[in-house]
C-alpha cells in the first residue's frame, strides 16, 4: 500500500518542482527596435494587430502622413499637409482607418479627418479639435481636447460620434489646462483619462465628475494610452526626482507605477497594440556638445565637451566675468552644472545633484558673485533662486506659478524674468536680495534678456494667436515695446542674446533646416547670419563681453521604436 501512496506523491512533487522552475524562468528581455529611421517623426500610432504603424514626419517645416507595414517595410504616404500641422494620429479599433487632425500652424484648433489606411480621399469628421483624437474601443466615439486659446486658455474634454454627431462637453479646465491636449479611453471604454497639473484624472465617459487616479509620484505627464486588456495605462512622463521622460505602466485601480524603460533617451509618446504585447514609442535622441566659435570664423568651432546624450549646455549656458564657461549637464541621469576655461581646460563640478536637481536656465551676475537659476518643482511649478558661485547659500527669490528664465541686470541689483499670470506670461523683476516682485508688462511677454548697457530688455511677444512671435525691445523700467520685429516662422524658441555693444539681438534660426545664429540690428534692416554652419542644430548660445560666442550644438533625431516582448 505504501508504494501506491508514494508514487502519486512523487509525481506531485515532480510537477510542483517543474512548475516552480517554469514560474521562475526569466521573461524574454524587452527588445527595442527602430520602426523608422528618418529622424523626423512627430507622432505615431500602432494598429490593433501590431502589423502597421501610422506616423507624421516633418521635414524643413513641412509635415506628411505615412503608413508602414512592419513585416515588409512597405511604406505609403497618404497625405501632405501643405504647411498645416498634425497634432495627432490614431488607428480605428478595427485597423481599417486612420484618423488625424489637421490645423494651421498658428491656430489652436483644427479639423479631424478619416482616411482608409491603404490611402484614399480624407473625409472631414468635425472641427475645433486641438490635440490628437482618441477613438473609443468600440470604434463608435471620439474623445478630444478643445482649447479656447493658443496658450493657457480653457481646455474642454469633448466626445462625439465618429461621424461628428452628438458632440458633448464633459468638463472644462482653466489655465494651465490639460497638458499637451492628451486624452485616452480606458480599455473597457467606460472612462476617459487625461493629465491635469501632474495628476492623472479619471472621467466617466457618460458624464460625471472627474477624480484623480491614486498616487502622487509624477513630476510631469507627457503622453498616455490604453494598455489592453486590463484596466491599465501606458504613460510617458517623469516621476519626481527624475530628469527625463520614460515609459511607465499605471494601474488605474490603485495607481501603482512600474517603469518600463531606463535609458538616457527621452520619450515623447507611447501606444500599445490591442493585445498589449507590443508598444510603439516616439523616442528623442539628443546629442550635444559645448563649442566655442573660433575668433574671426563663422563656421569653425572648438569643441570643449564630448558630444553625448548628457544635454551639455542645452538647459543652461553662461559666461563668467573672468571668461570661464558654465554649462548644464545630465551625466548618468544626474543634474549638474559644470565650469571650465574657455578652451575646455580645468573642468570642475560647480553644482551637483544634491543641490541642483530640478535647476535649469542660469544667469551669472556681472560681478561674478552670484548666479540666478530657475528651479522646477513638483506640479510643474518653477521659481527663481539665487546662490553663490560655489553653489552655496541658496535663496528663493520668487514664488509664482511658473517664473522663468532669469536675466540679471548689469548692476546686479535686479533679476528680470517671465511669469505665468492667468492666461499669459508677463515680465517681472525682483531684487537680487529678495523682496516683492514688480510687474513690467501687462501684455504677453517672455524669455527676457537684459542688454549689457542696462537700458533695455529683449523678449518674445505674441500679439494674437494667429501671429508669429515677435522680438520686442522694452525699456528696463517696463512698459510698451519701443521696437517690435516680427520673426520668421523658422526661428527657434529663445534664448535671445545681446551683442556686447547692445546694438544687436541674436537668436537661432533654421531657414534651410540647419541651425545658425542670426543677429537683428536694432537700428533697422533685416537679420543677418552670424554663423554659417552647413549641418546640425543649435540648442543654446551666449555672447561673452569680449564678443566670443559659446554654443550648445549637435543633432536631434526623433524616431518611432517598437518595444517587443513587453509584459505588463
């Protein structure tokens, strides 16, 4: 009888052992492969069956729409936007159609279209949509964000039938609104999810009050999508204390977050296939180095820091009065500021992670006794701080919603900065010793730069949502612009930099797709190129008192990548 009993027990123990090994067997490693290699992707989506991708390309300011069959690499262009912009693209749940938004470059809203994925004539669905469309899991409805202003206006959550009928506004939010106009459906189609002030909000699709998803780990949320088949999301964002957006999964039940990627690249968006086993992400690879323009040359540079993904000089670049260079870096995902001689020698850590995490955009006082820096905090807040050149004795100078970037007056007594006030940015100044801020403008103005003679402030301004940004020059005491120069659409976002004699203001321009520094004479005439590079991008630059230019320069590629063997 004993033998009869032992045999089944042995079999059971063997089965348990094998099962344990199977359970402990490592999952296949997450595999990341390029789905595109053009380096100019702006948004992308993956078909429900994971066999196709649709994406938006931008070349020399012109956007085009494409579909690619992953198994064969067959590519089909199905639309040219002829100067318009596409803020988002999405497959229908059955994979038969591609939905996309088309809007004029300077307009806050556009028109939603639908086109068969094999090509054909786009059909107009509805108007006044600001971000990408989110198609419901049953394919019957579309959700989207509608903005009333180009920036800092009221954002509304709207749903409608995919034929444009039955439009319904479910919720509206004032400034700063819904980040990047992002929204998605839960996999069961019962709720809508969107980012609001660094929180994920859950809104019943049939109406009701929005509630936050549990948890408070986010510094920013850049994109989100449904992660079938469960009640989860896949998210691109930054958790508190992190420096770059990565990919995460989020449980909508308890807010649990799991990080999917851990690398030096920066992710822009992410989407999942219908079975949740493949992710398609838009990945931004940034290569930059700090360079100094050779005296008398318009294209010859001396490279002072190695070209890598540490964003050298991108988020902070300045000259000291002694002719040294301070630049921001994100080495090994740690934030720091470093100082070096103008030839790259004697590099040293100026501010390390313990003091610097969340600090960007610095300005050095003319006497070299302190620096002013923007500190980005939780919930997308930013304020101006000052500290000694050694990084010691930090002191907070402002406490607004978003105050950035700083520019110190030549006498060192004031720090001028942009500040978000209601639905626009205005210029403010605060004593470098602290005190109550003083408002300098009552109109849209940001990115200030104080002239070396201390008389003027150069800044960016927009008169209306259908106008390109202009370069404004205002008195140091504030008020209306004394000079207004409309900038071409190829101009990169500021910084502005004054020439040492305070007679020109320089900016970065891309008239042919290549970054060069242009200077605008303030006594009249068109802007002229100060540099003549034949390739590459310029991310930041500054003029020294002696007339030398330091640059953060390199390349930026944005491609769609597939993450295979994904298991939430």
